[in-house]
């Protein structure tokens, strides 16, 4: 299931790239700014600012959309929504207030779009990036896309949290030029509390990638109350430095300061946002993190 596809991207690997976002993630990070990519199934987004509440077309053929009697606003009973009802409502809505996220897509179909910009990849040193969600929630599709890109001599990158069994990842390793891997924390309990995931699984997979000579760039999201303290950032940088000294690789570490650009999407999805509502309050931490990385011999890059 495809979440969306972004052409002319410049932040997810070198050069100009097409980023294929797949749906489904095995973590539930509280700060996630792409909540529409978390589930593997179709999602419905409702934007009340675009709703012409008088029209009520969404209520005609479905039972999960109702008109609120006093205000005329649309009420959505999300727990009862089925895929056919979502599609009916989105088709009926004339204003775009109801939209869907998620499209069943075959590798061949996705590659047709990717190949449209092959000339740009060649001129800029870019290529294909597969992202998510967690792309390896759909390991077969990832492998197919990577192998097709390989046959076309297109550079490949995968952006992953690596929170999946190793056998989902292993078949793809030989076809990936660059791994963009999140390093979010070094303490298992804190990691579990904020992401609902097992840090040991990720650490195991990072080691396996290192053993196979994978070219990794580590990326560190800096999140208020989760890892925005000197001790944690120092530990994360040390972990990255140890990996590079043991297995080699890019020696790069990217810091991604917390932002709230995706917060409104929770509202559109009818979900609660559980993280801070303000951007990072201590920008000096970024200077600290960069200095730590430089002291450990790493190349630090700050991503806006
Ligand atoms: S069909 Fe769209 S515009 Fe009309 S009431 Fe429903 S959500 Fe609003």
C-alpha cells in the first residue's frame, strides 16, 4: 500500500530523488509527523475548514457520516468506517474536505513514475529513496522496487527505523546503496515508553547491516522530553561513532530538530497528538550535538 510519492526531493539522500512513502509502521513514536503513514490500511482525513456543511453529500450513501442537528457539522463514526464507505464519502465530497490516504500499488506502476525523472537522477547524483512509515513492513514490494532500480542503474536509498525482523531486511541489503537509519535513543525503557518498540531489535539489525558492509547514515530526531538532554545526545553520538569505527561507513550523523508541521494531520485523522506542541525550546542543544559529533570524528549535518 502506497502512502504517497514525492518527486524532486532533495533531503532524503544525495541529489534529486523520488521518494516512495509506503504505508505501515511497527513503531508508534509520539512525535510522528506523518501519522497518515502509520497504518497499513486506507485512512480518511476530514478537514472541516473545507467542508460546505450544507451539502451533506457524504451522509447520503453511508452510515458513518451524520449531520449534527444543531450546527449542521459533519460527524464521523470512525470506529465503524469501512473502506467502501470511505471511498463513497470521498467520491461524494465536492470540496475536498474528505480525502483518502493509501493506494494499492504494484512495483511496476510505482517504477513508471520513478523512471520519469531518470535524467535528473543522472545529472544530480540522485535516485530512488524508499521511505514510510517503515518500508520493511512491505518487504516484498521494497525488494521489487530496489531490484528494478538496480536494473536501471538508479541509485537507491532506504529510510528505515529497522524495527522489523532481520529476515524482512536481509534480501534487500545487496540492492541498497545508502541506508538512512534513525538513532532515537540508547535506553530501552525510554524507547519503549515513547515508541512502543524494542530497541534491542533495532540494535541487532544495525549490527547485522554493519557486518554486511552497508553504507549507513545515522539520523537523530531531537524530541522534547524524550532525548533533548546532553547525556542522551552524547550516548547517541557515541553509539554512532562506535558503529563507524567498527564497521566503517559514511561517518555522517544528521540531527533533525523537532517540529510540529505535521501536527494538524492528527486532527484530520481524528486522532490525539501526544507530543509537545512547541518546537524545540533549547536550540543550543543542536550546537552541543554537533560539537559532540565533531569531537568523535563524525561529520555532523543539521537538517532544518
Ligand atoms: S460532502 Fe464534503 S463538503 Fe459536503 S458536507 Fe460532507 S464533508 Fe462537507
